[in-house]
C-alpha cells in the first residue's frame, strides 16, 4: 500500500509541475519556436540543458517544501536569497504574480474569442471563475486537478510534434539553412544563454507553488522523483514540439499559434481537441498564480483567504481587458531576470547546505 501511495504521489507531483510550466506560451508553441527552434538543430542541446536544470530545481523546491515547513510559500524567497534580496522578492513577487495572473486572464479571453468567437470578456470571466473555484478548493484538490491536466497536454504536444516530424523529416536536414532565409523572432541570441533564461521563466512562477505542493508530501522521495520526472517529461514534450516546428519552419514561423497550425494539418478533430488543450494550458498556470498571491497574505481556507481570492479574481478580470500583447511585453522581460536569480539561488543554497552537512559530520567525527 505504501509503495502504491508513493508512486501515486510522485505521479501527481510530476503532473502538477508539468501543468505549472506549460502555460499559454508553451501550449501555443510560440515559446518553443522563439526560444529554441529559431536557433536551429543546436537548440536540442538547449532543450537538454533545460531538462537537467528543471529536473534538479523542481526536485529541490519540492524537497524544501517538505523539509523546511515554511510559514508561507512566499517565505521561499528569503530562504533562498537572504533577508535583503529575498525581502524584496517577498514584497514584490505577489504583485508580479498578480500581474501575470492578469496576463493569463487576458490571454484566455483572446484565445476563446479567436477559436470559438465568444466575446473576450466572457472568456476571461470563464477562466477567472474556474481558477477561483479551484483555489478555494485548497492545495490538495489543486494538485489532483493539475496533476491530471498537465500530462494530457504534454502527451498531445508530443503526438502533434511526432506526426509533424514524420511528415516533414527531410526538412530537418536543411533547417539551419532555411533559418538564414526567414526572420524568426529570437528573445535571446545565444543558444546556451536561452536555455538558462527559459529555465528561469518557468521557475519564477513555479517556485512558491512547488514549495506549497512539497509541504503536502507524505514522503521526501516523492518530492525528489516528482520534480525529476516532471522536469524531464515537460522538456521531452518541448523537444518533440521543437523538432516538429523545425521540420516545417518555413510555414510555421508566420503563424500566431504554431501548435494549432500543426494540429489542424493532422486533421480538424485533432485541431479542435488541441484548441481545448490550449485553454487548459492557460488555466493550469492561472490557478497557481492566483493561489500564490492569496497564500502570500493569508492562510489557505480562512475567510480572509477567500476574500482576497475573490477580490483578486474580480480585479484580474477587469485588468485582463488590457490587450494581451501589451501585458506580455510588460511582464515577460521581468520574468526571465527574476527567474535566473532564483535559479542561481537554488544552486548556491544547495552547495551551502552540502558544505554545512560535511562540516557537521567532520565535527561529529
């Protein structure tokens, strides 16, 4: 029974990690195309570096949540970065997370309007209310929900990528040459740097939430393996998408939603299914963002927690009326910068703890 329980917990943690990382950028394929495909075949090395970093950092954050029992998930910033930098993060990040929540609300409204012709405001309200209900259910329910959605999106992404590769694999041999004739946006010019920045982009949103997830763990091993498996599977899906995009880059680079273009090329039913997955991808990021904002101030399931959750949702829906592109332009550059600081802090903290552990053992001897 214990073994089955542990495996179940590992799967849920891995699925939750995948869900938090997926978001709208990954689900649409734009994130993968700009950060990786734009660099050509060498981007596979970037993917593999990201895989290692996200697996290590995910397991570390879940483990911290289990072992440290922080008063609030937001306390992870002072734990990792110290009183000064961490104190700044602790004050600023809830505001940043709320702005990111608005980006998700706006993106959901724009996506639902584009795919189904439903008014943008109605689409924003739908995702906002779903996120609110999920957050009010509590962390354990959120883990159950996200733990199931993330792997489904990842599996569909892999499927779409693999079919696209199978249809256009010969173009992969010439992708580097093709890229010299077209203009694909690159947020970062260097393929190695892009792997670090992309890791940071995912970590900045995932950090406090994964700490909260880790605090619910029954076993420390579940945290370690959940983080490793989640990071590996997430980037495995990214590799499949990256190869799929590169195999048809001449046609895909001009599309606003590469994954939907790829899915539609396979068939209308697959395209319709993937459009739902895109909305689900936005939802899986909106939920942890809202949860993190609320737990930064009040204890989960308290009346004040409920009050701030409702207030933030209403404010997020109102703020989500701003153009999606404008919000992304304001929020995303900060994400990468903050994320890299967190990435470095995780490694420094691990080294310090390892050295301290060696010193304690040495004194004991």
